C-alpha cells in the first residue's frame, strides 16, 4: 500500500493524480444518501449549466427529479454497501468506524489483511508509530500513515471519503503499475486535543 499522510479530519489518504477528470469522493447527505455531486454534474452537462457544482442544488435535483428520470448519482465502478447507524446514541465507536471502512473496502474486492501491520522499513520501524513524521523526509520503505476520525455521524462521511479515495488511489499505486489489493487499519486511541480517534493504516 502506498504511503498515506493526509489527516483523517478530511480523510486518511491522498487521492492519486491522473490526467483524467477526478471526481470528488461521494458525500453522505443529511438524509443518509451517498451522493457524488461532481460525478452527477459532469455526467449530465445540462445540469452543470444550471447548477454548476453546487452540491446542495444538484442533490435536490437528483432527489426530486433525477432519480425518477433514471439519472445515476454515483460512479458505477464501485460497490456502495449500506452502512449502519451507531448502535448507541448518535456517536460511533472506534470499532464501528473501522468496521464501516472495512465493509466498503471488502465490498470492492480489497482484502482486510492484519499481517500488513508493522510492515515498514527498518528505518521507520525503529521509531514509535506516533513519531513517524519526524523521520518521514528520509523514509523510502513500505507505505502507511496516521490520521484522525470523528466519533459523531460526520465521522461516517470521513470513512466514505477515505474508503473511496483509497480505492481510487489503490488502482494507480503511485504510477508503478501494481495495484493494491489489501489494506488494514486500527485505532491507536482517543486524542483529547482533537476530540477524535487517532488511527493508523497500512
């Protein structure tokens, strides 16, 4: 898996670059529907002319008219499994958030592989996982990263973003020509200063 360094306040991974048009990751609307506004606008130029890239207006069109017209709200190249509500209250546990990410990845053919844990070069592996960024400039080993994820329902949107951008980046694998077929993520603990779970992923 390629090195991941972005913060999970937005997502845990970076999006792979390409010459093709890059769509935004699907976003979970307030009613729980997963919707990719960039994909919707670019697939239907008539809507782009009217609404531009305004996510709210595009989603209202899809909900009120587009779905009945047979318009598609999500790229067909991925599987979009249903994700559960929190078991208790309005906050997800760390296990629930990890399970949601794993559900998306496995539904799209990525193997959940615990053996990836700790598979980085001896240089970075000599140091505590929480201190990895101090040595990042000289790091050329296996790929992994840390980040943060919120426990409230917004955290599930971050899981969606992370999973689908991961799937996109796995297909490119930094231009090496080798696709990534497995991944693993776990929670390091609770960070009081961030008010989020700190995670690590491989």
